[in-house]
């Protein structure tokens, strides 16, 4: 499984599940150095705003309930993919 580099000790100790569980309010600690890391506030806030807008337009649309559920699932899946692949990890 791919590991990500800790911004404090520069060791590859952050696994994919640990990075995927990060959001604006949650921080985590490195298994090697014990210092906190997280996601940058501005990127996380922008991503959450975009997801909320997508939820809103999905909610007000005239789609079938099954299609709405599928679209919401895909939006959440895209959120976690962007969170894992694009979001940088920073010191907290």
C-alpha cells in the first residue's frame, strides 16, 4: 500500500486510510515522530463547498431517487479520491 511523507520528519509513514480520514477539523499524528499533521484549511474548505453545491443541485433536480442516490455516492467517492490524490499534507 502506498505511503505518504510526513511533513515533519520526512519519513513515509502516512498510509492511504489515514490520509483519507483527514478533513478540516481532524488532525493525525505521525507514527514515527509523533507530531501532528493535517490538510490545509483553504483546500479542504473549497473542496467541501464544491461538494455541498453538487449536493444541492442533485437535491433540487428532477431525477429519479435511485439516480440521485447514485450521483451522491459518486460525489462522495470523488471527494475521497481528490482528498487522497491531490490534497497536500501539512504540519499542524
